[in-house]
């Protein structure tokens, strides 16, 4: 008689820095939507809000976390393209 193997659930913890979190959000949005461009607050912050507890379980949200996301996008122009319309 064959022995059944017990399946183990493995959790991998990765400490994401802010720029990686924003990059991950953009990657996932690009893979799961048909949009070509994403809005800072309506798309990127909404995605981060949805996955915050899973991606950063030990880090509480600050009152200005959305501004931090905007800062990451503006200060990492080598990683993120920005198009502003007035």
C-alpha cells in the first residue's frame, strides 16, 4: 500500500521596500487589466490598499502612505514613466 505524502504549506516572507511595492502593483495591474496607463491614486494606491496586509503584514499604514507612493513614482523616473496632463 502506498503511503500518502502530507503536503506542507510553505510561507515565504519578503520584506518589500516602497519602490518594489509600487513596481509590483504596476506589474500586476498590467497583467490583469487592459489599461496601458495607471493613475496614481485610483489604480496604484487602490491596488496597494487591497493587498497591504498580505504584502506588508508587520507594517502599519501611515496617514500619508498615499503621498509616499506619489513620491516613489516621482523620484524614481529611471523605473517609472510619468505623463502629466494639465
